[in-house]
C-alpha cells in the first residue's frame, strides 16, 4: 500500500510516518502542502492520502476537492487530520466526501481504527 502523508509541519509528518511504520506500512511519501501533494498525485499512484486540514498554498479541504473532481483520483481514500473539531468543519469534510477524520492529538490506536475502516485488505 502506497500512502501520501501531507502536513506543513515536519514534526507532525514524522509522528504520522512513525505510527504508520509501526502499523507495518512501509511505502510512504511526504508532501508539505496540498499543492505539492496534488502534483505528486498526478505523477504517481497512491492508495491512500492522509492530510492535514490547515496548510499554506493549498489546504486539506481544497486538496480533497481537487481529488474528488479529478476522475482518475475521485475514488482515492482520504483521511483528514486536524486539531479543529467544530461540527461545521466536520460536516464540510463529510459533504466533500472525506473517508475518515482524526482530531489531533491522537494515538496509534485511533489511527489504526480509522485505517482499518478505510483501507481494504490486499
């Protein structure tokens, strides 16, 4: 499984990647914002995108919208990670067809539960 981790904070990317590795996911690529992530998505095939909501250049919602509007990417699972837990934000992401939502801070168990719900066994 090839996973794209998108977050503008290097520490958060590092934490997420370490958690994914502990869960036996090895093929992980990083992006620092939605614009870089979308560029990677156009050039390479990924099985899952884990993205932060708030980032410079292109935020997670905009990235999610671009993914859903691109026919060859529209079915790509997207897991949104954010420290914002307002009902309005969660509803906006659900309307934009996000596959899962994790509120920061979170633990390995939370990530594992979301992944098992989103990711189909190979």
